[in-house]
């Protein structure tokens, strides 16, 4: 509850800040402080300290899992503010509003980590999405940014329609909005229709809508265009925090109800996983722009995270948290560097290691983590996801794991292209000047990734404390 | 027990510390300090070894001394443990004692090296001693294998010590590769033991030997022997040893005469329980040893490089030792290891002294008459020659006699070939002696001018080794000559007693007399032939065949190296290029191609995207409508029960 209230309040505070000051540094610092308060408020929830007691009538339920994901999301956002905060202030003139919108996104995140009702799911997704549409178009004078925002909005609305249709069907089947399966015969609609078809069809529609949000194939088409067109600093935010929460929503909704999709779910989910891995990885290979490559790589990473639906056990729930951390941290770091680059193509990175050895080294660690090379967090993230599939009950998953590993091998190609450009090619990359604190935070982030890569259980132990 | 544990740890660790200190500090320490430190470490180990020896002699051997668990996987436990008994105690003394003398000798011999290389040399020597100690002290085959590989490595490093000479590098590689072939056999034997018995500890293997079938024992012993063939330079893996003479001469004395090459003998002697149970393996060992002894002796007759003669002589003597092992005379073999270590180290160091005086000239055709220039070297070298020829009461006589007596009891043909070889040995050794020290000097006047006796750091080890070569045999005087064979009694708890043969004393006298007479005749012929008119020109006929070592290197080259080379180039040019490379590049091209095609889906049209998404949804719904039909179909297809 703390997180929802505080993040909404934080958004309002930031909007008012814009009225009183135009000083970008002040605004940025207020945002950081507000975010810290939000983080603390969320931590207090673990100890049962609430700001307000609101009777939510079981529409929201809080558990350690969701709260822990909140912590991950807020920490990632904090790192994101620290690394790229200055760049946020450079996108346009309404600086305070960008921060306000980000806080509203976090409010949506907090709802999605605690919803226990389909209405709340809908609200959470909309609160999350609408600020993102606006952020995508934040660079008003840039045609690409505007185009991306419009595309995002159009396709987002389409998926919302599907979501609402699914919720309506579920309501029709049971007569209420609870996410738990309540077999009900009281619903007149259910009596009229063949009730056996309403629930699974409704779930299938919600399933598709969520696939859209997490950018799984074949509902990924918005991703490359939107990520490419949006201002880079907001792409970073979109691709990490706003995306990972989709998987949490998935878990809450489908943890107990996946079976209701019927036996065909056993073929639908691997189908989606393989298609996502295929399109994400293969298409990324030919990209010339690092930013667009990262968009496709984020699709590919979603393919791995989708294993949480496939295995649906304890290991996968832990794995998705680890994956969120590994993926978010590394992506935020890579984007923070990308924003500083003048040329977004692979050639733009040529010779970076000579000019900025520290930044190149940190970038290498982030890329290695995304590729899932051992000693980085990304390795254990992938490991846990694949392990969960192997351990999943009654599923012969080895072939799926082999396919996933093969695609991970493909991903090494495009991640290492960046490393190759930085270290083994001659060039004079144009990179904006960076101050010491940027480099320190970047290296600290890289160190955290390696630390998690060495002691992954440290992160997971949080879940049980 | 605790004392023993500490002592042994120190014996092994001192050389290791010496290796680390000299290896890391080679650029900072003076030569004097390097030589002193390295020798002093080995001396300390030597003193400790003497104490260990006395403890063993008085109290007898005890069980394994375990330090920690080296490998612990499932049920397999391989402890890092030492076994100290009569056999390893004798080897300890030989290794550290002769090792120390050679360290002292090296300090003078290597004086002209640069400081850094000097340090490198001594650190390698210390590392070698460390590995050799591990080899003989290990209480299981795995620890022995660690030492086995360690000495192989040091041998490689020291043969190629003057790495700027490419030929020396080839010699080093040859030694390493030949040894690796043998090591494979050793490794397989260890795996076989672990697979069948679940342990590689000597005590466990030997006490559970009844669980092994005859096939197992034969296979294990033959595989072990293949390892020994490589390390101890037996046919067919002997050709590396003569080439190994590329290393500095003290190295040849230490590694390629006295210690490392006897590791194979140690291993077979250590496994005597296994070998006694396999007739096949014993015969293989005996015949291999016998053939090698004769074969190498014939080659040695026609070699003109002073070190090469000694190298072939070493191969030949190692053959003798294997003959002893094969006919069950384990004590005799170990006895011969000991005496051979004395006189062969002496001969090599003497040769080193000659080479030192001749400014790195090794061709005996350019020597002659060195008797008056190098008096100490001459006398000690002569003692070595007499000892190796088996003239009583020098040490070689007793050990060789013991092996020959056992061979006679086993099969008189073995004895006949053995005695013939002994005659050849006496002949080529005195050919070497006569050509080098007798007659007149045939080198350049420049060389003659610089001829000088070596410094005392070199002559003192010579003198000590000469004394040992004279009296060393007295520990094993057979009963027939009024002795009571102290060595035999000392080793009896470890090595099986040879009860297989019984020869009367009169037969023994006859055998001894015959072999001594043959050796003496050979000596006389050699001295008479070569002291006045040494052979300078190249030989023809059989002589040429011998001079070229029976063309064995060329034969190996033709039947093994060349076919392997062409197979490799076939694999490289055909299989790799058009097979593996093509497949790898093909996958890359396929990915790139599909990437280009898939990219086209992303055309930027929202309408198109929505259409594709709806199509995707329809596909999913269709799959769902089938209600698992496709799933069951696929499952039946791929995982049909």
C-alpha cells in the first residue's frame, strides 16, 4: 500500500515542482529524494508499517514476492535516475513532468505487483501504459518520436481492447472480478452460454494482452519501432522496469489457473517462447543500430523470461526476480552509455576502449551479462530459468531448453559485435563528456552484476527474510 | 609417526621452496647465492632422508602417512599420502644424495650462464627433485603420477634449456611426446584399477588383488609397463633418451642416468605383487629389457659423441634392470638402479668435465690423450668404466651378477644374451675410454692450449661418486662369495623374494667367472684397438648401420610420423575446410540470411502489424480449439511409447 500511495504522491509532487522551479538540477534531485522515500516506504511495508489503513476489499493483496519486486523496480529506477537523470532533463523543456510520469509508471508497477482483482489488473496496466505513451512522444519536435508515440498508443489500445474482452468473458463466466477461479453457476450469462468455454477463452484473451505488454512474439511488432523512436533515456526505462512487471502480473494471474487454459497451453506456451526467441535473436543479428539491436535483444530476453509461464514453479518465480535484476541493471547500464554516444550504429563504438577504457569495460560486463556468460548475473538468471523448465513437473522440457541455449548462442554474436567494435576496431568515437560520479556509478553497477554472478543466492535470500 | 610425517613433509617441501625462491628471484640474486641456496635446500633434504632411512632401518616401515584428501568424489577417495618403506627410503637417499652432488657440480659447470638463466637452471633442478620425491613417496598411483608428470616436465624444460638452439627444442619436444605416449598407458592402468577396485592406494590394491581376474591383472601390468617403457626408455619408446643429451651434462647425469629414467623400474618394483601374478607381463618385461639391452649396446659401439655413447649405455643398462624385474629378481633390479646411479652419474659428470675442458667439444674423434691433462677426471672415469663393465669387486659386478644369475635360473638363453651384452658394454666403454684418454691429442692446438683440470666443485663430486662406485656393491655381496646380502634382507618386507630359482654355488662361480672373463677380454681388445689407432673415418656396412642407430628414427618417421602428418593435413584441408568450417560458416550464413528476411516483417505499417497480431491470435486460438489435439499428436510423434 505504501508504494502505491507514495508513488502517486511522488508523481503529484513532481508536477507541482515544475510550477515552482525550472532549475533542472533541483528537479532531478527532488526526484531522487522522492524516489528514496518511495524505496524506504516500500521497505517499511516488509515490517508491517503502513502509512494509511485502507480497506481494499481484497482487491489488492500484498506478499513478499510482490514487495520484493517493487524493491527491485525502485532500485533499478534509482540507478537509472543516478546514471541518466541528467539526460532526462535534456529531452525537452517540461522536465518535471517527465519525472512525474515516471512516478506514475511506478504507481502502475506497484498495483501490478499486488492486484488480486481483474479490475485492478486493468487499472494497473493502464496507469503503467499511458505515461509511457506520453514519454515516448516526449521529444515533441522529433518526428520519429511522435510517430513512435502514436504507434505505441494505437497498438496499446488494441491490446487493451483484447484485455477488456478477456476480462468481460471471465466476468461472464463467474460473475465477479476475482482472479481466483470461482466456479459459479449464479451468472446468467454462464447459464446461457456454454460455460465451459467462457473461462478458458477469457483467460486466453488476457494471456494475449499480457503477451503484448511483455513484447512476446507474435505481439512484439510495436517494440522495435517504439523503442527506436522514443528518446533513448525513456527507452531504457520502458525496456526494463515497465516490461519486467508484466511477468509479475503473469505470475499472479496464471500461477494457479494455467491449467484452465486446457492441455493446449502446453503447446501454446512453447510456441510463443520459441517464436519470441527466434524473432528476437535472429532479427537482432542484422541490425546496424545498437539501439535497435537492443530493442530486438529485449524481445529475445523476454523469450527467456517466458519460461516462468512454462515451468510455473518455485524455481521459476525466484528465477524471474533474478532475471529482472540482471536484465534491468545491465540494460540500464548499456543505455546510459548509449545515450552518451553521438552515433548509435556499431561503427559509432569503434575504438571506445582506447578513448574511455572504464566505460568500455563496464559496457563489456553489461553485455556479457545479457549474453549470459558465467561470472555475471545474466548467467545465473538464464540458468535458473532453464533449470526451472527441467525441473517442471510432467513436462519433457529438455528439447525446449536446448533450443533456448542455441538461441542464446546466437545472441552472443550481436552482443559481442559491440565489444568487438569497442576493443578491436580503430576509430574515434564521439562521446559526450562524462563526470566522475557517472563512471563510479557505472563501475559500481558492473561490480554488482559480477557480485550477483558469483553469489546469486544473496539476492534470492531477500525473498525469505 | 609424527616425526616421520614432519620429516617427509620437509624433505619434499624444501626443494619446492628452493624452486619458488630461485625461480622468482632469479633476476635479483647473485649466482653464488642462487647456487648455494639451491644446493643447501637439497642438502637439507638429504640429511633428513638419512634420518628417515635410519628410522626405517631400525623400526621397520609403517602405514601410509596421510596429509589430506586430494580427491574425494562419491565413493572414490584419493588421499594425499606418502608411503615410506625400505624401497622408497633407498630411492630417497639416491635422489637427494646424488641430486646434491650434481647441484654442487652444476654450480661450477654452469658458471658461464647469465645470471637469470643460472637461476632458471637451479630452480628447474629443484623442481625436478621435488617431483621425483613425490614420485617415489606417493602412497598411491595418482600421487606417483603427479610426480611422474612433474619429472617429465622438468626433463622437457632442462633438455630445452638452451632454447635458442632449435635442435635442442626438437629434442625436448621429442622427449615430452614419447613420454606422453607412455603416460597414456600409465593413466589407463590407473583408471582400470579405480574402475575395478575403487582405489589407487598401493596397500588397498595389493591386498585386494584377489578380486581381480587374470585378464585385469595382465592388462593393468602391461599398461603400467607401457608407462615405464616411455619413462625408462625401452624399446620401442627409447629414441628420446639419446636426443635428450641436448641438455646440460649435469642434467643428463641426474635426470637421464641416475634418477628419472629409473622411475619405470621403481614403478614395476613397487607393483611387484601384481607382476608376480601375471606370467605374460613378466615375460614381456624380461624380453623387452633383454632386447633393449642388446640393441642399445650394439648402437653404442659406433657412436662418436661422448654423451651419446653414455646415453645408449644407459638405455642398455635400463634394459638389464627390466630383465631383472621380468625374471623376478626385484632386489637385483633395485640394486642395479643404485649402483648404476653411482657409476653412470660418475661417467656423465666425468664426460662433463671433459667437455668443459674441451670447450664444449663432444666428438671423441677430436680428443685423445687427455690422461695427462685431466688426471682426476681420468682416474674417476676409469673407475666408472670398470664398474660398469662388471669387474669385481667394483659395484657393477655384484648387481649385474645378481640379475644374470636370476636370468640363468629363469632361462639360460636370457643369460647368454645378457652376458653377450655385458661383453659389448665392456667393449664400447673402453673404446670410449681409450679414444678419449689414451693415445695422442687430436684436437686443435688452440684447444690443447686451454686444456685444464676442472675446478674442485666439479672434481669433488667425481671423487665421491668414484668411491661409491668402488664400494657401493658391498651392500649386496651374495652368499656364494661369503656375504649375506644386506640389501636383500633390508628390502625383503617390500619385495617378494625370488624363490623361483635355485642355483648351486658352483654354478654361480662358473657363471661369474665366464662373464668376468668375457668382459675382461672385451676390455683388452678395446684398449689395444683404440688407444693407438682410433677410428676416425666413417664406417661402412654393418658399422654404418650401427652408426646410424639401425635407422630407427628414420623408420619411425616413415611408419608413424609421416602417415600421421598426412592424416592431419587431410583432416585440416578436407574435413575441416569443407566439413566443419563449411557447417559453421553455413550456420552463420543461415542466421544472417534469415535475419535479413525476418527484418522485412518489420515494415513500419501499423495496419500490417495489427494484421499480423490478429493472425497470431488466430493461430493461438486455433491451437487452443484443438484442445490438446496437436499436443498429443506431437507427443505421439516424438515420444511415442
